[in-house]
C-alpha cells in the first residue's frame, strides 16, 4: 500500500497492520511519502514485524507520536498484539525517528 501526497488531521494512526485478525499474516508493506499530519493521537504507523511487515516513511512532516511502532501480531483469539522495541522493519529516511519534523 502506498500513502502519498496527502494530509491527515485529527486521526489515530495513519496506518496499522491488523494486530489480531483471523488468518493474520504477512508480509504487508506500506510506503508513506510526502504526507502532512496534524493532531495524530497515536503512532503514525503500526506494523507487525513478526509477520515480516515493513513501513517506509520519508518526506513527511507534522505532529504525531512515534513515527513507526512495531508490534507482535497474533491470530484472532490468541490474545492481543503487543508493542515491541525493535525498529528493523521501520525504514525510509524517517522510519526510525522518534517524531516527524514540524511542517
């Protein structure tokens, strides 16, 4: 999936791989390029690194929490997905930043 050249205002996350879906699995890959955000109340992107999901973030700006958060995804009925501390699957020039630069 590619999310490009757009603005998000007052949303939770811009993208989240399914954390606890039936037949959950991947890999799912998202490319985020040249977006502007204001009032994103959570992490910009959430991916399930244990399923091989990746996120590439570049050329973006604005107010959010962490740019890319990795999770350990689960299959439906196996509990809930949990945040992990790795960032290996967060890519692009901004994927591992703590926050985006101001616009």
